[in-house]
C-alpha cells in the first residue's frame, strides 16, 4: 500500500473548533435546562397553582380565624353594618307605597288573566284540534267544510265572567287579543315593580354581604384544622375517577377551593396590594352551588358532566377547559353554565334546589314548549301527557284508516266472488252452446279439451 500524502491544509491540525464546541455546548445546556423546567413546571402548570393556593389560602384562613372569633351579633353592632341596615330600612319605606300599589294591581290583573285564560285555553285547544284536522285531513271537499266550521267556531262569542262579577262577550280573535293585552300589561307592571324594588334589594344585599364578608361559618378550631392540612399539602394531581362512567376529571388540580367548607371568593384570594383578582384568585373560588354538589357528589358525578371541558388535560388552562381544536366539548361559558344540566335532565320540566331556582334553563325549557319547538324536536319523556295523547290519537286515526281499508277490501272481495261465480256459470253455458254447435272441433277447444 502506498503511503497517503499528508494534505497541506489538514483542518484538524490547522483549525480550532473551540468556538463551535462552545456554541453547541451552550445550546445543549439550554435545551437540557428547558427540558427539565418543562418537565417539572411547563407541563404541570397546576404545580404553580397549588403553591399559590397554599400561600393564599393560609393567609386567608389567618384572617378568617380572627373574624370567626366574632359572633354575628358583634358584626351587627358594627357601625358600618348599622349604616347599611339603616339605608335598607329607608329604601324599604320609600318604596313601600308604590310597591303596595303595584302589587295590588298585579294581583287584580292575575285574577282577570285567569278568568280569560279559563275560557281562552279551552277554545284555543278546540280551534287547534280543528286546524290540525284540516292540515292532516285528505279530501278537499272535507277540508272546505271543515274550514267553514273553524271560521264559524272562531266567530262564535263566548262569555268571560270577571272577578268583579261583570261579564263580557268575545269572539275568538277578541279573546286572544284580550288575553295577550292583559299579559303584556302584567309584564309591564312586573318590570315596573322590579324597578321600584331595585334599590331595596340592593341595600338588602349590601347588608347581608357585609355580614357574610365579616363572618365565617367555621369555629376557630376547625379553621386551625384546615390551616394545618393546607400547610402540609404536597403538590400532586387531584383526580376524580369514576370508572363506570368513564370520567377522569382533574379540574381540582387547579380548582383547589371548589369543595372547601368555607366560602372563598376571588376577592379574598387576591394578594394584598393587587387591585384586581388574577387568574389564580379566579380559579381558587369555592363552588357557588354547594347545595347542588350535595345532590351531585363530584366523587360520583365528576365536574365535566355539568361543565364540559377536557377533564384529563392539565397542561394548560385552555386545554383543561377544552378550548382548542382537538376537543369538541369546550367549557360552557359562564352565562350558559346551566346548559350542562340538559345532559341528564332533558326530560325534567323544572329544576330547583332549596337555594336556587335555575332560571336560565327553566326559562329555556318553558320557551321551548311555548314556542312549539317540541312539536318537531321531541325528547323522550319531556312534556309527556300531550305526547301520549298525540300518539294515542295517531293510533286511533290509523285504526280508523285500517277499518275503512278493510271494509272496502271486504266489499271488493265479495264483488269479485260474485263475479267469479257468475263467470263460471256463464262460461259453462257458453261452452255447452259452443259444443252443441259443433264448435268444439275448433282449434281452441281441440287444443285445450
Ligand atoms: C390548569 C388549571 C386549570 C384546570 C386543570 C381547570 N381550570 Fe377551570 N379555571 C382555571 C382558571 C385559571 C380559571 C379562571 C380563568 C378566568 O376567569 O379567565 C378557571 C375558571 C373556571 C370556571 C369559571 C369560568 C367562567 O367563565 O367564569 C369554570 C366553570 C371552570 N374553570 C371549570 C373547570 C372545569 C370543569 C375543569 C375540568 C374539566 C377545569 N376548570 C380545569 C384553571 C383551570
Ligand atoms: C351538578 C352540576 C355541577 C357539578 C357536578 C359541578 N358544577 Fe361547577 N357549577 C355549576 C353551576 C350551575 C355553576 C354556576 C353557578 C352560579 O353561577 O351561580 C357552577 C360554577 C362553577 C365555577 C365558577 C365559579 C365562579 O364563581 O365563577 C367553577 C370554577 C366550578 N363550577 C367548578 C367546578 C368543579 C371544579 C367541579 C367538580 C369538582 C364542579 N364545578 C362540579 C354546576 C356544577
Ligand atoms: C350527569 C348527569 C347529571 C347532570 C349533568 C345534572 N344532574 Fe341533576 N341529577 C342527576 C341525578 C342522577 C339526580 C338524582 C340524584 C339522587 O337522587 O341521588 C339528580 C338530581 C337533581 C336534583 C334533585 C331532584 C330532586 O327531585 O330532588 C336537582 C334539583 C338537580 N338534579 C338539578 C340539576 C341542575 C340544576 C343541573 C345543572 C347545573 C344538574 N342537575 C345536572 C343527574 C344529573
Ligand atoms: C316544523 C318543525 C320544526 C319546528 C317547529 C322547530 N324546528 Fe328546529 N329544526 C327543524 C329541522 C327539520 C331542523 C334541521 C335538522 C337537520 O338539519 O338535521 C331543525 C334544526 C334545529 C336546530 C339545529 C340543530 C342541530 O343539531 O344543528 C336548532 C338549534 C333548532 N332547530 C332549534 C329550534 C327551536 C329553538 C325551535 C322553537 C323556537 C325549533 N327549532 C322549532 C324543525 C323544526
């Protein structure tokens, strides 16, 4: 083997790579630290939540303890509270005459509405039934006479007896107009009453808010217990696992306060010196509906069946709340939070606990019926009675049609049988005549006979 010539410019010998190595090493170290940081915190934002929680909750419990030592009486003796209480009494007195007047008007109006409603609902049901008949009936001549019936029915007058004893006569259109007018008036009066009562409720809310802000439900010993538990807390994933229902909800890894036994608002979780509650403070609030969580124990129901969101996700608030393109069930927005009840309570007409009327969903369900949406969008079990009536009347209709078909078919069969009998007699005669005429030798008979 001939010796390789040594190149004159051997880069290994002639050039220094120190700078390259330094750059590569810096990048390597940076990625290493980034990876370590990401592993420990980047992918686990809940750790930061829980460490904030520890500090803020302990601070809150400290002040809560001193407040809890005061009894409600002491809070009520406070001059700030007494001012609020006075303001409430003044507002109450100021509103009283107007309020009483409006309430009386509304009561009278309600009695009138019931009087009209009693007559109107009967007539409307009858008119609707006729309309339904016309829309679903088949024959055109029937339709015409039924339409005349409907017009006649609507023109007929009926008598409404008002609570004061006087009577009025209305045809259908007038009755409907009267009914709507009375209801509009009630809506107007109720709104007016709301306006009159507004300062009173505001003053009363302020006074009771003052008490709840300055009172704590727990005794100082219980609060000490909570403080101890919180101080000993090690950050870890908080998880609800309901295997049967395939629910894994880690929401409480961040929402640490959700099920705490004291009322926690975002205001009390805001660190001193900060004006507005930050993200942490907003996440640490106790659940606004503890009564509801008693009926739906999160250990059995989880959180996401009511709220939606991605229960398993913990790497960011967006992902946990399902607000990204790979999750089809994002958290219901605040104003729409009761939408979640529909998942399980679609068939219930009204939802309420001792503490809360769920007005948004109840109003929605009411509108859904009033506007006739359930005529086409049916739910199993929802508004069951009309549904049952409807299906039975459909069945009756079907049976009626079947009966007509069967009678017609029977008559047809009888006719056919008669005809067949006549035919056999006739063809027998014809055959005999033909035979006697010697026609039997014709090609037809010779082939078939
Ligand atoms: C990574 C931490 C984190 C996780 C996990 C998390 N949240 Fe939140 N959540 C927050 C923060 C922070 C806020 C306050 C944000 C704000 O007000 O903008 C919040 C606010 C909310 C609110 C109030 C929303 C509003 O519109 O006012 C609800 C309800 C809620 N979360 C439910 C859930 C549910 C249910 C889950 C589990 C499926 C969950 N969260 C998981 C951090 C988290
Ligand atoms: C039975 C249904 C239901 C379940 C289960 C439920 N919630 Fe809620 N949650 C509600 C309703 C309703 C509201 C809104 C109440 C209101 O605004 O008065 C609410 C409000 C909230 C809020 C907003 C608080 C605020 O002040 O803005 C948070 C945060 C929250 N829930 C977290 C949770 C977590 C965490 C769980 C699981 C441990 C959970 N919820 C389980 C029905 C439920
Ligand atoms: C995952 C299904 C589910 C969701 C979502 C759900 N519920 Fe329920 N709810 C139930 C079940 C099951 C019961 C019966 C619990 C029991 O009797 O122990 C119940 C009971 C109730 C009751 C008590 C009824 C009674 O007769 O005492 C009320 C009120 C109620 N739910 C309201 C709500 C509201 C309001 C929401 C939405 C914020 C909601 N529920 C969301 C399943 C659900
Ligand atoms: C005459 C029958 C009828 C009535 C009454 C009716 N709908 Fe519908 N609705 C439909 C049909 C048909 C569709 C389309 C379904 C489809 O495209 O798959 C629909 C679709 C919808 C959708 C979209 C559903 C989806 O999954 O995308 C909503 C929401 C809806 N209707 C709400 C209402 C509301 C609210 C009312 C009452 C104010 C109402 N509907 C009354 C027949 C009706």
